[in-house]
C-alpha cells in the first residue's frame, strides 16, 4: 500500500463509524441504527467529538455567496484529496471543524472552495508521480481564491459564516504556500494575513468558530499534546545556535536584531524543553506579524542578504521543529509536515553572493536531511 493510500485510509476513518470496517460493509449512516449494523448485531458508534462540534455550529447560511462555476473532474479529484489528506488543522483545535463545518461552507462560498482546491492541488502535486499536471489547477484556484477573498474583505462581515469563510480561506492559502517552491514570501505574508483577518473579524463583533484562537490559547491546547514529546540532541542544538550566532555582526536594523535574538533563543531551548521551544517558535510567528510594513518588506527583500540569511535559519527552525509542530494536527499524517518548504533554503542559497554562502552551511545541511527524510536521526536525542 502506498503512502498516499495509507493517508487516505487513516483520514477516512476519522468520520466513519468504527463498525463500518466489519464484514466489509459500510455503515449506511441511518439513525439511530443502520440496517447493516442491525443485521450484524452491532452498534453504530460515531466519533463523539465530531458530533459535539456539529451540534454547536450556527444554522444560518451565507445568503450573498454561492457557487456559480461548474467544476471539472480534476476539481472533483482535488476535492476528494482535500477531504482525506490535505484539509488544514489551523487553529490547532480545528481538525474536525474543517470536515464537519468549513468544507460544507465551501459549497456555498466560491472563493473558499477555490482556496481548498488550490491547497489540495499543491499538496497532491508534492506526493504525485506526475506533479506538473497539477501546477496549473493549483495556480488557477489560488488566484481565484485571492481575488474572491480580497473582495470579501473589502466589505463588512454580515454573519458568522462569512467570517469563518474569510479566516478559513487565509489558512488554506497559507498551508498551500508550504508546498510551493517559491512559497516563502507568500507564507510570511499569509501568516500576517491570518492574524489580521482574525482581528478584523473580532473588531466587527461577529461570532466566529475559527476566530477564538490566539498564541496563548494555542499553547494551552498544545500542552496536552506534548506527552512523550521527543527531546532534541544537545550537540545538535549547540550547532544551530553557533550557526545563527555568525549572523549577529550583520544584524544592523532593529527588526533584524529582533529576529536574530528570537532565533537564538528558540535554538537554545531545543534541548531543554519541547514546550518552551514551541512557545518560542510561536513568538517568532508573532514577531513577524507585528513588524511594521517597512520592516516587513525589508525582511522579504531578496537583495537584503542579512534578511535572507535570517530567513534561511527561520525555515531551518521550522524544519527542525517538525517532531513537535506535527502535533498541531490531531490526526497527524507524515505527508503534511514532511514535504513542506523543501526548496526554500536552497533557493536562498542560490540567490545570495558566493561570499555569504558559507553562512548557510548549517541551514543547507538541514534542508538536505529534511529532503532525504533523515533529519530526526540527527536532531533528536537518543532514547
């Protein structure tokens, strides 16, 4: 069985009754009991978490948004892949919310459906033997989603569904950027967009299922998922600190100094405490969000080599944090965190001057280990 098939089987089992695997017959989803389960003297048992979420959802509908396009067979394939493998999990408590609430919302909100299909296309392209055939659908749906999202954000939010559609589209486009070869800048922009859109919804006093999370609630939720979390190797952590330390003399601008110290602190915490390192990593995202517009543009500027060196170490941090960050997804699949950001550090390496490339020796090593799937063999402490 292939990795993709395994992922699909595991994901599908999240919303099927456990008895559906008995006798090779699927539950008919009748309530309170289906014919197949009754014949086999079995009890239909649905996941209580999904049911509890569904009962709390708003019943009103988006009246101003609708699907006007006819979607293709490729789109249907992408929609299926979204359901079984590519659906987002942000905010971190929201795995089942995406399946039981956001996905049906996409049938009424065109730009949200485009965002979901764009994410699915880019994710499937990373694990498909013929990824090039999905690049055009990924780009087409992404552009349609961004156009619709910008239009939605240009007018006041009227109800909960419109609020959640806007936030969900931001998260879907953020995760899509993870799988794009040129997605580094987009991921940083969308990290800010997710936070700003959530704030915008709150300012309008509109109740939102996705709009309740902040860095404190995120950390509180994740604490419960850190049981048996792996510990990073001391020598590995020290190498990371040594690498980022070489950048300190180059950091002149105030935003560069802040990013430098944020990276240094997070790398120092790797071998001390997984939850402390994760908290510091969250604060790095918050720092990016809080930069003023001028500083943010300078951080993204390709010709600013100090900023590019800092970004390479930031990407390396996210790759190293995979054994911890993957717990953000309640039902984790290796085909999400293990395939993201593959080309970002080499892209930076190729864009800077040869004189500066020696400063990327450690991040490039991390990128190679990540692509080869053996990063944890080097980064984690021996059990």
